[in-house]
């Protein structure tokens, strides 16, 4: 059983590396506006209010850009995942 766990951890680590790579590539494909807003929200964990103040935009613009960016990232990650064959449990 230990060998199976080690194999699973190794596979999981490899997949995580591929996911990290795909995320970096996907972030690089975003426009500077969208990249900035998703980094502030998801990486720096800033509030909507703080993002609006930092970027000097309205709260509605913050929310719509975040939603648009999440959708775009999801599509980019899916496309890259298919290309580099990210499979969580295979």
C-alpha cells in the first residue's frame, strides 16, 4: 500500500506542477487590466473595496472584471489542460 501512496503523491506533485505552469501561462495571456484585478483578488486577497480604491474604478467595474477574468482563466486553463494532459487521478 505504501508504494501506491508514494506513486499517487508523485503523480499528484507532477500534476500540480503542470497546473502551476498552465496557470502562469494563462495569466500571461490576460490583458494587464484583467491580470491586475485577478492578482489583487485571488492572490493578494484584497476586498472589492480595496481593489476599487487601488485601481480607481467603481465597485461594479471590479465585480464585472473579476467575473470576466475568472471565465477567461477557466477557458484558458481548460484548453491548456487538454494540451498538456492534466489528469487528477490517472
